[in-house]
C-alpha cells in the first residue's frame, strides 16, 4: 500500500501533499507563495477562516487496525477540538 502525507492550510482552504511531512510542508509553502502574491486582499479575506476545527475520524476496514487502534475498540468519531482563532 502506498501512503502520502497531506499538509493542509485550513485558514486559507489550501492543501498540498508529499511523500514525507517535510516534502508536504515544502510543497504547501510553494503553493501558498504564488496564491498570496496573486490574490487580491479581498480574495484573501474571503478565503481566510478565523476559526478552524480539526477532528479525528477512525474508519473500520474489514476489522483491520487503523492508526494503531484495534477495530473492536474504535469509535466512529472522536471528540472535536477547536484550534486557532
């Protein structure tokens, strides 16, 4: 199975990906630069989210452990915590 890392910037609704965390972060910086240079202040303000909520979602796939938690001990969705603001 092939995995990749997704690095979001939820404040501006932009994301990037890479094979490693470092690559995903570098790719996100590469994506954000041209956007911030080209977008009008109004466009940036429109896309900017002041409150961002992050949640963890566990998904059972044929009783296979996901994220190190046995399928029998997982809940559908863990608690949601507000972040940033």
